C-alpha cells in the first residue's frame, strides 16, 4: 500500500485473534458473566479471558457492569462498536460451515444482535 492506514489491518489488530471472535460470538447472545464466557469458549484460560475482556473493553467493543450485590456480580455487554463487528463473525461462521465443516447452508444459530 502507499503508507496510509489500512482499515483491514487496523480491524485485524483488534479482531484478529480467535479468542476475540469467539467472545464476540457469545456476547452476541446477550450479557454474559465471566464464568459463562469461560465455559463457552473452549480452551481459554481464566488469565487469557480476563486479559481479552480488558482489552475489548479498552477498545470500546464491550462494557463491564458491576452490580452491588453479595456475592459481587459482573456482566459483560457488547457496545454499538462491538455489535457492528458481528457481521464479520457471521461471515466467518458461514465460511467455516460451508468450506471447512461441509455444511452448505448458513447455520441455524443466528447471532441475536443482527
């Protein structure tokens, strides 16, 4: 390219790892707690999950809400910026189903926020 910023490269810096995409997939279904995300994202360690959630919050893709309860309750929610990334997750799901899992039709599991 000619030295100017590239939107694909910039988006890939934030969205380009597998944990981020899987977290967006799961948060598309609605608010989630840390333990819910840890269970649903196979193979992610608690340390990695905490780090990714912090980074996604810092980048503005999700918000963290702490409720004043005993025991404490924390939930994560997609922001508008995070929700706008969901078509990318859907496209990857459809591509994976068609070309990698040999499922020619789009998945029945629809991301609820789109």
